[in-house]
C-alpha cells in the first residue's frame, strides 16, 4: 500500500483512471448496441451514469507502466517512471473519499 504519492503522480493516475473508465463504459455501451449514431446526448449521459466499470489496480498499473515505457525518450529524465498497484489503489480510495463516484 502506498503511504505517500507525489501530487504529479496522483494527477497522472487519476486522469488515466478517468480515461480508462470512459473508454470502458462507452465501449461496453457501443458493443452492446445500447448507443448508436441515433442515440441523443441526454440518453447517452443517462446510460453512462447507469453503467459500471471494472477497476483493477494491478491491471491499471500495468497499463500505465506500458504507456510510460512507450513514451520514454532516451536520455530524457521522466517525471513519472513507474506506477505501482498500491499507488493506483491509493488514488482510487482518495477519489472515492472526495466524492467521485467510481461504480465497480
């Protein structure tokens, strides 16, 4: 479990949790046929609030670490070099404590 996570890492993880959640929810709704080109925006918003996402700290940390490694430039210092599952879990707990609805 992470005891201290620097602010830039918290922001990076939280942002990517949001991206992951959006992709997962939209993908689920599109592949199930619940969202089509004719679905109005109000209905899309309603469906998104009713849709659950799957959060796995280990999987998310591996995805983020893959992103970090793929965007690394040789010889350039990196602000964030690695993300642990404990850090992801810490950020998820902090988001929930702040009132962010993360439906599992």
